[in-house]
C-alpha cells in the first residue's frame, strides 16, 4: 500500500465505549457505542435532541460494521469480462488518475465532476469541495442535498439572509401553543422528534399537519389538512389572506422588522380561502381554523419538510409559509418562528462548506470576489485559479457523458441511481461516462455501475463533526479503526491529490479530521455559517455548539434573529409568490397523481437499511399505496402486484390498500432500486431557483400486472 | 413591431389579464384603462369590507403598473374606432391598439320601481357593486340601526351578512319563495334562512317590492302584500347586467354579453372580450374563476406562449362563506337523473344534498358544517368518480379512515398487533419477553426496545405489563 497513509486520528488504544451520534437522519440522536473487541452494540444516550430516544434504524446501525456485504477491498471493472474484481489500492488509484487526466486533457478541467452527499461529516464535505476546486480545478461539484432541503435553503436565504434549518433549538417545539407541520412526517422519518410533539400537546398546544396522506404524524394532529399534492402554496397564501382579513397580522413587527409586505398583502388579497379550497380540497373552515390557531397563539411555529419543498415551485411554496410566519411576527420571537426539518444526517453542514455548486466554505458565494479571496487565502492558492459556479445536481447528472458534459465522475456517499428523479435517465448518463468512481462501504446500485469502487470507513470508525437540523455542531467519535483494506474519504482524497499533483498537492489534504476541522474554522471565519469559535472540545463539553459562533471565547447562537436578520439592513424580506400548476398535470393517459416518501424502517436509497435484517423484516419491500376505491376500479386486491407508469418509466410493486390516501393520488416509498424503483417514474422538472426536482408530484397510471 | 395591447377595464378580469401578460414576458406594450379611480381591488372582499373587518387597502390587488404596463385609472373610454384601431377616452385621448380586450364587467341592475330613478337613485338607496358603492353604504351605515337589502341572491346575502356583522338590524326582501333560487332547492334555502335569522338577518320572501320612498330621515320600501318596511339604508342587489355599451356602439355582436369564441375573440379578430361582459357558448358567468381562466387563455394567445389555448366553460361552484355561514352550491339544484343523497340537521343549520349520475357528482348543495365540502368541490370540478361508500361524501373522513384504535383491554389485542411502531415490537413480543423473565416495564423496554423511539406507545407498554402482572399465565402464539 504505497499510498496508505494511516491516519493519526485513530487512537492508539481501542476505546471500549464512546459517546457519538446516530449515522442516519438530521436529528442525530445521541448514542453510546460499546465493543468488547468483537461485536459492537448501540445504546441510546440522553442528548437535547432525542432525550434518550432511538428508533429501530439507530438501534440496529452497528449491524453494518461487520456485515458480510461490507466492502473491504477496492474493486476495478475488468475490461475483458465487464465485471468488478478486487484490486489493489495502487491499481485503482492509478486507474482514477489516468481517467481524470485523460478526461481533462481531451475536454478541459470541467470534464471531471464530483458528486457528494449529505451524510458526509463536515470535515469530509469541506475536503471534497476543496478537492474539486483545488486538486481537480473543476467547477462541477454538487451533492444529493440538492434533493433534500435546497428549496427551504433558498427560501430562507432570500427571506432571512441565511439558511439554518431550525433557527431555534428543537426544545422550542415542545413549548409552542400552535405547531404547523407542512409536508413533514417525523413520526416515520425521525421518530424521537415526536417526543417534542407529545410534550407540546401535553402542555395543551395544538398540532396541525398538512399532508396529502393520513400519515402516522397526521394521526397525532388536532387538525389534519389533506391537500392535493402540489397545492401547498395556495394553502399558504390563503392562510395569510385569512390572517389579514381577521386582523391577526402583527403590524408592529411587520413595520419594524421586515420589508416588502405591501406587495405580498396585495398578492394574497387574490387568495380568498374558497379559491384555495377548490385547488387544494382543504375546506375553508379548516383553513380558517388553522389561521386562527396560528394567528391567536402566544407562541407559534411553522415547519416545512420535503412534502412542501420537493416541487418545481418548492422555493415559492416555502416562501409562502415564511411570508405567513413573518406576517404573524413569529421569526426571532422565543418559542416561535419558521423552520425546515432537514433530512440527511449532515444535510445542514453538508451545504455550508463547499459541496454546493455555487458555494465556498462558511456558506460563502463562489462568485463573490471577497469570498474567493478569503477562501483562496486559507487554501494557499491564487483566487483567480478557483473555478466559478457549477450547475445543480440534476443538471449535472443529466449532462454526464453527453457532448460537452463531464466524462468522469467521482461519487462520495450518494446513490443517485436510486435517489435521483427520472432515475433511468440518470442511470443511462452514468453508463455513458468514461470513468465512474464510487466511494462507499456497501455495493450500492450506483457503485455496481462504477469502473472503480473504493471501500470507505463507516461512522463508527471515524472522528469528525456533523451539524444537525438545529445548526448544532456535534461530535462524531470513532469507536474502532476501519477493517484492513478500507480507507477513509480523507485518505482517499489525499492519495488522489498526490497522484494528480505531487507531494505539494498532497500537503493540502491532511488526513487527520481534527486538522481539517481547524482549517474549516479558518475558511468559514466571517462567513454566514461561521465555525471559527467552535472547537471539538467545545462541542464535546457543551452538548454541541450552534453556528454562527465567531469567537472561541464568545457565545454560540442557539436562537437566531432575536434582534436582526442576516440581511444587509437587518430586516427580513417578504416576496410575493403565486401558486402555479405542477410541472406535469394529470390527463387521460396518466390520470393519477403520484407522490413519493419514506417509511420508518428504511433510510434514503436503502443501501444501508435494506441490508439490516430487523429493518428488512419490518419493511421488506416496496409497495404502492392505493385508496380502496381506486383499487376497486382498477380491479386490484391488497398485495397484488401493480405497475406504475409515467412518461419517464415504470416500476412494479405490490398494492397496499389504505384509506389514508386520497383516491386521486398514489404513493410509493423510494427506498428501493431495480424493478421497484419509484424514482423511475418521478419528474425531473426542477425549481428554477433551487434546482430541486419535482419528486412529490407527477402524473401516472396504475396497471394491474 | 411591438404589439400594442389595450385592455378596457381594470377590474378583476382586466387587471388579471395585465398580470398574466406581464408574467409571460415578451415584447408588448400593454395599456389598461380603468374607469374607476382606484387601484385594482378584489370585489370578492367587499362584503368583508362592509362587515368592518378590514380596511380599503386590504382589498387592493397586485398590479403590474410600470413593468411595461401603462395603467391609467379614472380613464373612461367613450368609443372604439375599429377601422382606425383606436380607443377614445373622455379626456380626449386617442390610443392606438393592435389588439383590444374588453373587460368592462357588468353594472348593477336598478329595478324599475316607482321612486327609483336608475340614473339617479336617492341618497339612501345604494346598489352593491363597486368600491364606491361600498363607501356610500358604509357612510350611511355609520350610526344607522336598520338596513334593508332588496334581493336575496348571493351578493345580497353577503351584503346583509356584512351589515349584520356591524350590528345593524338587517331585512332581506326577495320576490320569490326561496333564497338564492338559482343555486338552492327549497329545503336548503329554508335552512339558510334559519341560519341568517340566527345572525340577525330577517328574510321577507315571496314578496315583490312595489315602490321606494327616501328622504333625509330614512327610506321606505313598499311591498306587494301591502306592508311597508322602513330603514336608514336600502341596498340594492337585484342582479347585474353585462356592460356592453361600447361593444354595441362599435358594431360588435352582442346578445346578453359580447359574443366570443373559444379564443375569446369577438367578430373582430383584433378584439377580444373576457369576464362579466363576455358571452361564451350562451353563457355569461359573472364569476371570478371563469374570468381568470379567460384571462389566461387570452394571455397565452396574445403572447404566443400557448397558441393552442382555448377556453372551455366549466360548471361553476358558488361559495358563500362569511362568519357563521358556510354554503357551497354547484350544478343544477332542480334535479336530473341519478341517485340522490341527502342529509339534514336543521337544528345545527346543516343541510347536504348531492346528485350522482354515472359515478360522477352532477349537483350538490352543502350548507353548514360539512367536513366534505373541499372533497365535494374537487370531485365536481374535476369530474372524478365518487367514493364507493357514499356516506364518505356526507360525513367525511370519519367513515373509512381508521384512526388508531384506542387500546382496548390488552387481553383482546391480537399477538401480532404492533405496539411500538418505531421498533416494530408486537404485543406477542412483549408477552414473550415477560415469559422469559422480564418483570418490570424497564426490563421489558430494555429487552424489546419498545417505547424507545417516539415514545408515544409508552402508555400501551405499561398497560400490557400491568395486565401481564395480574394474570397467571398467558398463551402466546409463536
């Protein structure tokens, strides 16, 4: 192993027990890992987010550490047989280096692209962005977080001047008199968060859920609004219309802390509730009751999640709810506000430090000369050598292997073959590449297509930090070293940098996460997401630290916007937003609305959770949720296989009959690949601002198989 | 050459068209001529303004003035010269157009009653149509005790409800035996009259008015049955008439409204008409939704955004929603073929009647607290099949939607029933754990992980453990 620079981060002595966090969602539940030298066990840990709770995914997370399918050796596609075969690190690194050089020689630097993930630690996300800009000098880097909360991020940026999922601690949820969840199903996606909802209701608070399905979360609600998918924006505008006509708008707050209200007021004057009712199917009485609950509450919180955000109008939909929150004077008031429930483990941190096509560390804009100068200074390169902005994830994937598009792609911590919209198209783009490299610890559907597969370390084998849905920076702590033959992502990047640029380039990519974090602090200093004052020690001793935190001796920021917003004048911005139809509407050939989502026992593309026995038992296969009336018309019985067909493709899965869904809408979870891949049919229309694809609505027909 | 589009009318239809044209971009010069002096406003909200809940600024609509749109309020068009493609205004302006859109709306009908000069109604007698009308009504309502409304249609009832909300004693006079007869059946109208009575609105039905007398002290309305009603104010809501005077004078085809085809074109290719003044396929709608749909089609065609765009008339839904009243009516209440569902709870002011033909809703009246109103409107609007269980249309999600069954006795719970969703722990698993020696809630929880996720099944787990500790032996299926 000539490039095997073994990290110094690994403790010399193997710890028997460490405090760390769950590898899955953005709640980042506190957990304790123990090992007796062989087996690793998980126990929940009291932490201010999960308060000792853990769902089945967390409990069983350690099963993948020594899973029989774990990758422990690099794989290289044999040109003769077309099969992936074990290879040495030397061979695969040489193959990558040759491929990168060939692509860039023939087609320029942008012929190589990088695709990251929202599960990577801050250190890895930062290093990956730097690697793309400094080692590859390509503008093409983006990540699967684009499919996660990019719409809420863009809406937050334009309204508040900054994007932090929750600008207040999670504990605020428990104290809200009214809590509105829009397109969020935490009872399945982050179960321990429900503890806060329980507390909220036990204190007499009112929980209102907006969701086209009667989800586990909707069943907890005092009031459930069940709109047609794609009409949340009309609902938001109508809620503000009612708040205006009933006099619940906080005029003092609007005058003192915001700008642009007049245009929004005139716009929502055109959104009387009966108009939204006809579009959404939500009764006027329910719209009025919701507006009343929010408008007359002492403390009220509005949260959006993927259901509202994963649309070609996701940014405007979120903006509609942000407008409502601002008009009611919620943001910045204790126990009140607007927030987004981020999905992936490090969805928040992953978007702050350079994985996004248009951003540099510290949530800086890559086209801002001052930002470029600062970051280039930290990286020790001339600012004019940094590439400009690239393109958002789907646009990047869609261009792979096409004329003028990237010829080589390096994927870290993502499985777009399952998780991208119009996945068959994405799969064909990947197949047309000259070089596809995937770093993962399991052979995901994307890795199975790769020319080179690099086995990487798992969460229990690495140190670093994650930033959870509250903007709280947390410490991930290694329990044990990775198995022999496996490298960390930082080691892989360092080795590639050296092969591409020699020892000088190697120096720019330390493999010790603590060193990387120190550099990240300097790179983020002065940016919106300022980590300069956050050290690992601070994180460990005080249940994490909330950014921005510019000074090591100064406070962190659990609650934002109390005095000012992060805009130049300190005022929040209203933006008038109009409802518009979905990118694809139903028609005679495709008469049903299709929407996707998650189930409790699976996570994202399922690469990990589908391999855990207990989770496989709990959620063994994909399904198509149909209303019994619809099933009856189709002649389909419960459990019988059906085919779901859109203009872009089809998938097959057993029908699951349930009155929990509207009869005009069909639902399927997207955690499975192959013939059951729900994303085979989803629409690749994207939001013009955020680049978010329209996962949550397209037109399909359902056929009996 | 930049195409010059002139829109006559800055009401709900005209202002919307300007917005739609602006949204589509392109190289157009748009001029909007509004006779009223105000910004565009939302007519739908005027009854809320009457009720005193909002102020005038709250009814203003978004405008696109400035962004390539020349908006001229207080500008009355006096003539259209189609040969010269020119519009003449009262100010003496001549405005050239390449395409002209009539969005002149409609005018309130002043009934031919003795004492009522349509050109100059008495001071205390006001039609309810425009923002200026609203101002006049409010000026008289200030300090008034009693108001009369002539006309028990949708708009009249909204005005009555608005004035009642200000604390006025309101009487509605309607010449036919039931309110809103175009939308309601007799039974529904009776329930509505009861609801109105509870809100302080008296109805005088099946009695035409015969004369009006007004002076500085008040207004008197004489009825055909010999009664005379007095009030401080009389609001006229006797229907509207499309404002087609300009079109007639310009030689366009006019019946009740200006005749237009599926592209909203009049006989003259260079002239379109939308909204209340237009007559499409025999219908003058008088509602916002079709007017806005027409604005979209015209914008699509004029900008070339959607050259195939065509307007299709869709049956309208009438919605009356004011504090204390919730009414939705669609389709022809007179009946027709098919099944009929009814539900009436007059004490609670609830009435529902639905007509279904060929598995589709063809008409519906929903009055009062009907949780299905959103669903019914969507099924009607979209022509989608109705639920197999018809009760779902009357009673809402209460039928067919299983909410988590309340935990009955643990003894009755099947072993396979999942107690903890987050960790997929069944009742059987808890029982087995008990039999294997776990004797406390903590012990059962730590072995099964039940209750360690969202925590909401904790009570159920405690209940099962309590039950286990009171029974000697529990059989469990493996």
